[in-house]
C-alpha cells in the first residue's frame, strides 16, 4: 500500500499531473471517474494567492467527488511561498504540493519552478518553511536538473526528504528539454536502487499507453506513475492502465457513447464551476481531443466552438452519437480504430 502521510492510494497509484489550463476541476472529475487515484490542481502563483488575485483563488476550488487532491503552488520567494502555502493549506486539500519543475520561460527564468534546480539550498529552505506551516503532507514535483550538464536529482531528492517532504514526483526530463525528446527514467531506478528515499517516488514523462505504464513500473521500480498529456481528451487511460496491470490484456477503447458522455460531463461541470459564458468558452479547447479520430469531424468541431447556447450544444452532442452510430461505414474512408469504437 502506497501512502502519503495517512493518505492511502492503493498498491500502485496513478496520478493526474497538474497541467496549466487543462487540469481544472471539470477535467479532474472525468479523470477521477475513470480511475485516477490522486489529483493535483493547476499550478497556482504564490504571488497571486497572497494578493487575493481572483484567478489564483479560483484555482483553490475543489469538488468533493475529486478527492484526494493536492493544491500545487509555485514561486521563488521564501516568505511569499510560506504565506501562499498557508492559504493553500487552509483550503483543505489532502496535501500541498510545490512546483519545482515548470520549465516555461516566464516561470523558470525568474527563479521559480525548474529555476530552483539552479539553487538547491533555496529550494530546500522554501520547502522547509512550507512543511513547518502546513498541517497536512507536503509533496514536490521537480525535474532531473537544469540541463544535461547539471543533473542534480540525487542531491535534490535527499535535501527535500531531509526537510520533511512526504512524496516526490520527478518529470524525467531536464528544464532544457522542456517537453521535447525522450524522458529518461533511468535516474529513477538509480534513486530506488541506491535506497536514497524512504518516501514514495513517482515518475512522470511519456506514459501514454498501458503497455508503457507496465514496462516503466517493472523496469524502474517507482511507487506510482503520474500521467499528464496522455490523459488530455482521453481520461480512459487510467482505467486502461489498471486493467492491463490486472490482466495483461488491453481493455477495449471507449465507445462513441462514452466519448460523448465524458465530454458532456466535462461541459456540465465547466459551466457549473466557471459560469455559463466562461464555461462554454473554455470548453472549446477540449472538443478536438475528445473526438480525435472521428472522420469528417471538422464541421462539427466548428459548430461546437462557435455555439454559445448550452441547450444547442447538448443537442449537438446527441446528434454526434446519432450521426456517427449510423455512419455508412462501407461507403466511407474511416479508420479501423473508429470502426472498433462504434
């Protein structure tokens, strides 16, 4: 049983990665319903939290059905991160997570996120202060190092454990790689083989199929896997991985009805959380992902992203089921994958 503090997560938990503009409450809920064991919020600016910025405070929202969940914060100032952690802690998540891995320029190059991989003593100090102020587990997500010449993940994880972090997730790329190239999980097996940690170690990077999840579990000895981009528009990856772990067989892909139902649930929760206007607007980025692979879908996508009436949008989703279920397969150039999904 993998535990973070007193939070029990099962034998080999699957975590949903914190992804900016993606892993908000509506998306987290559909992932939870499909087998994700632990959620994280989008990363939240510590400066925004202590200044009561509306956008930052809104990211603290948690739906009961998505627990357990961690609130993730980022920043580069010890005092500001301490105060932001108190706000996050008071929002009553199961845990507070610190982002020491974001590689984007306006975060990392300002000394936050992955930028703190260039200053491990400061990273350690920030973490120590947050552990002191929180009355729930503190976890960290980070990377292998700033670049290939400065990989310092071994020292990093030991410093973090020493000040009381209760789990660590490592995205197996350097900051210089951003999200390009292959993730190198070999460092994680070294951490486990050297027995550097007494706390759970989760791996992240490039896991997008059940077979790969199984291979990484067996090869690298991690305590769980965090999935990010592989879940965008495909929350079923969590149930598929769990099925593969149990049976060594592939679960049938989601049916057309399941695709539409997940999209509809996401849409309903988006309006519930953000309000009608913003909920409809921000849902537009997800339609392509949910219906990837459907033939001749461009016209439907255009209608979905242009429509502003929620009742009409629901009708469109109903129509998608009807039209594609009755699609004349024999006279159409459709892929085998699509036929199997009907």
